[in-house]
């Protein structure tokens, strides 16, 4: 800034951190000789003096601080050793005071959160996949149930109509003789009608699933019409197998999260705030300590969340077992239905040629009719069979579904 | 290190240094620091204890859930195996009745078939309380 000579003079004068009057006079004289404005020079001089004295004070404080740290180190001996060893008291102290503990806790909390979210996602996706597969099986069973009933009961009833036209008055006597009372024929007629209605509307109304879960209704009520009419909306969701399955899952405990259980939701909310923010930074050590305290709590929250996820995933795994059980039930009913259906089709093929000339006195004719009638009756009973028995005491939610469904159908499931 | 935490700690370091530069009595600072350190240590230890408790409770719950699941799996396996055997036997009866024109046997076979089909395989575990009681009392179920 100034000449080398003047700079040297300034450094010498300020070397002890004090500027005497004489030193100041000499410096001003030399500055004026070099053509420097004395006021400006005096200002620069004061600034340099301040800088010099302040640095000294700083160095002095640093020395004291360093000695304090050494004092702390020597104050925490463990088994005669200075506790600077990793994991020792000073190490812990150091971790907390510098914020390293906070960082470690933060890192662990974040990892827990990430791992938990990944695990929950994986479990949820698998649950959804299993549920989709189960629903497909249920729907397929419902479809088969309706179609096979149409091909058996529908055809059988058409034969009965032809026989009724032929025998008129004596028709019901014939039916009674074959252990097929009039009331039952009427009931089967209604069953067939409902079955046909369900078949017509099943694709758009979820009727297949309904038929599988609840069974084909027999009562002469607005139930089937309601199913058909409600192509969208709440009533269909109530009738769907998924709703009932969800209720069963809730009963088992696996579906509570899917149904909005508080565990994960609460955990997510808590951890949304895991991003660390501290506004009131006071000093180096206090910052580290405060961070350590906050992050310790965050880590606890993360642990809570992680535990909730683990429990939820265990419950979901239980729901997989439950859904597997339901699938076995679907397969069981499907196998039985198809087995009886095959036998029924064979018997109908024997009955069909003799319908026009049916002879009540013919043992062979009566035998064929009885066999067919019994198999059709069995098919009808199977069609009415719900996937889950009435004895299955489900959760309050599922009871509500059943109640609402009954209301819609105005019949017993 | 996370940038955010790093930045905050650096800010703290800078401010701390500023305060140390002639504004703080090092001895007082040290004493205050130790007090704060003690408080934070208590918090950290408390939180550690909480975490240990959370993990212990979680493990206990998981153990119960797994026990329920194992029971459920075992029950379903045995139930469906038994039902499958019974259905097979009933179809043998039905086939035999159809072949031998035995209407009574056919009626009986089909009736039994329908009754067994209508019987829910889940009925025994319908009441979760019963399941829990069974587990708590270590009841052995006969299938």
C-alpha cells in the first residue's frame, strides 16, 4: 500500500500492539514526506492497530480453550488410561459436543425410515397382488356357478314346463311322487330367474363376485333387480367380494392398515418432520449438544415407525395366509360344483329324449327323472351356498356390510 | 455427512468462534457446557431406553402374531385336508348310487355333500378371541 520504508516503520511501531506518541509523530512525518494525506494515513494506522490488538486477544482465548479441552481429557481417565479411546467417555463427549452423535442418530433414523418404507411398500404390493389373484378366483368361481346353474337348472326347468303342459292336473302329483314338491319347484323357478338376472348383469355389476361370496338368492324380492340396476355406486362395492375379504382381513388384523389403520399413517406424519432444523444456534458446543438431543428423539420416533411397519407387515403376512385359506375354499366349492355339474349334464342328456313321452309308470323314466332332479337340487343348493358360513362371526365392519347387503337384497344371504 | 446438518453445525462453529473471540469467559462457558452436556446425556439415555422398550414390545407383538399365524396355517391345512378326504368319500358314495340306481343312497350322498359344502371351513376360528384364548391357554386342538 505504502513504500517499503514506510511499511517497515509501521510494522515496527505496531509490533508490541501499542502506538506511542513519538512513534505516531515519526510515522506521520515520513508519510507527509511521501506526499500522503495525514488524515487518511492516521485512519489507516488506527485500523492496523485495532487489527493487531484484536488478533492477540483471539489467540489468547484460543489458548485458554485448548487448555480446557486438555483439562477435560485428563479429567476422564478410564482404568488409568486417558479416555480418548474410541467409545470412551471423551469420545462420547466429543460425539455429543460436536454434533457427531446427532449425525449418527440422524443417519440411523433416516436409514430406519428408508428401510421401513421399502418394507411396507413391498408387503403392501404383495398383499395387493395376492388380493387381486384371490378376487379373480372368486369372480371366476361366481361366473362358473351362474353358468353351470343355467345349463342344469335352467334346462331342467324347461323340461318340467314341457311335462307340466302335457300332464296338467297330474303334473304336481308326479312331482310329489318324485320327492319334488310344488313349493320346491316354485323356489327353483325363482332361483333360476335370479340366476339369469345375475348372468345378464354380472359383468357390469360385480354379480359374479356377489354370486360367489353370498350365493345366488332364491327369494322373490327386489334384490336381483337392485344388483342389476346399480351399475356403479356404493351398493356394488358393498356386494363385491373385495369388501367382504377386506373385512375378513381386518378381522384377522392384516387389513387394518389397508383400511386406514393409524399405525403407519401416524408414523409417516411423525417422520415427515425428520428433516432436521435448528434455528437457535448459540455456540459451537451447544449446537452439537442440542442436535444430539433432538436427533436422539428423532431416532426414537424412527424406531417407533419401524416397529409399527414390522408389526404391520407381520399382520399382512397373516392376511396372506387368510387369503390362501379363502382361495382354498373357493377351489373346494369350484371342484364340487364342477363335479356335480358333470354328473348332472349326463343325467340331463338321459332325461331330454324321454321328456316328450314321459311315462310315470315307467320305472326307468322315473329313475332317470329322480336322479336328474336330485342332482339339479344339489346344484341349486351349491349355488345358494355362500363362500363363508353364517357362523363366521366377522368384525363389526363386515357385519355392517352384511346388514347393508341384506337390506339391498331384502333377503337372507 | 448430510449437507443440511453439516451446514448447521458449521454455522454453530462460526458463531461459537465469534463468541469465543473476546465475548465469553472460557471458564463460565465450560461450566455451562457441562450442565448442558449432562442434560443432553440424560435425554439421550432416556431415548435409548425408550427405543429398547419399543423394540421389546414390537418383538412380543410379532411373536403373538406369528403364533396366531402358525395356528391358523396349521388349522387350515388340516381342515382342508380333512374336508377333501370327506368330499372324495362322498363322491364315491354318489357315483356308486348313480351306477346302481340307488336313489336313497344318492339322496343321502348329495345331501351330505351339500351340508358339508355349506359348512364353513373357517367356523372354528370365527371368533378371534377363542383363538387368542386357545393360544394363551396352550389348548391343543384335535382335528
